[in-house]
């Protein structure tokens, strides 16, 4: 585990030495806070300015997270593998006495550090909204947990697709399109209102529905496992791709 943490810290420091990390955090905060504070939120079925709120509610704030992550996390992930592939440093990296899975998980941890920092920087929002009434912190913490889990799933996809392409732009476009498709399809599936058990089936498959369940403040083990297994699958695929490159 020490090797994984060392690799993760090294990759994280690499993020901090590049403008990408700061661009990621700034755009994420501008999008969420700008949309929520300037455009407004829905209350009693109507669009209301944040400054006109009559009750404390963060549901609309967290509803912005999936779309933001679908674009910004692929941008974050595109630095983790394509740089190594394009410059050829992957050969040097694979020559070290470490296992491929340790490298993959280390890179994954570096990305998760950045996602956690971006989310942590939004913690001032609940405190501001708390001025308008008593906040129920259960749904808020559930939303943060859901955001971390969804972010981990998108990041694992970004790592996998990033390992397939040498060009950062190509890796970003492919990953962003797939993540955006996952969010869009999930949102559509959630709003289908199908009869009987069909809606339950679509909700079980939907990223958006799973995230919404977590945002209610109850953290079902099934939803946590869903995101963890999804992310683990793409990390295993990532290891497989790098192992194949190592064998060439």
C-alpha cells in the first residue's frame, strides 16, 4: 500500500505543478457557484434567485455536479496516461520494480485527491444557505458522498480511455462524450415514469438515479457498491491495457 500512496502523492504533486489542476478547480467552482448563485434555483416550482430564498435547500446545487463532472473529470484524467504514452516515459515507469495495478491505483488516487479538494472548496455554500433556515445535513453529506462516488466512476473511465490514446485531446473528447452520454441517458431514464417494475429497473441502471438516492441522506450499500464496482471494473480494464503495452 505504501507504494500506491507514494505514486499517488507523486502524481498529485505533478498536478499541482501544472495549470490543469487549478483550471479544473476554478471552472468547477465557477460553474456550480455561478449557476446556483447568479442564475438561481427552483423553489415551489419556480425559478428563484438565491438571494430571494425563503428556505434552506441545496438540492439544485448538487444537481449540477453530474454535468460538471462529465466534462471536467475527463479533462483531469487526460493528463494521467496520454503524457506517459506520448513522451515514452511509460517504458521507464514500467521498468520500475512496481506492479502495474499499483501504478494505476496510484494515478487514480491522485485524481481523487483533486476531486476531493474541489468538493471541499464548496463547503462554504451550506453555511451560507444555513442563514436562510435550518439545514438538514443528512442529504448534504449524502450528496457529497454521492459526488465522490460518481467522480471516482468517471475518473476510472477517464484512466481507461486515456490509456488507449497518446493524444490528450483525443482521450478527453472520447471520455467526455461517454461520461456526458452516461449522465444524459441516466437523466432521461430517471424521468421516464415507466409503469410497474420497469422504472425500478431503469433506476437501478441510472447513474443519476443512484446519485439522487444518495442525495436523500440515506446511503444504501447497494448504491455505494454500484459505483465502486463500476469504477473497479474500469481500473481492472486499465491494468489489462497497460499490461498488454508492457508485453509488447
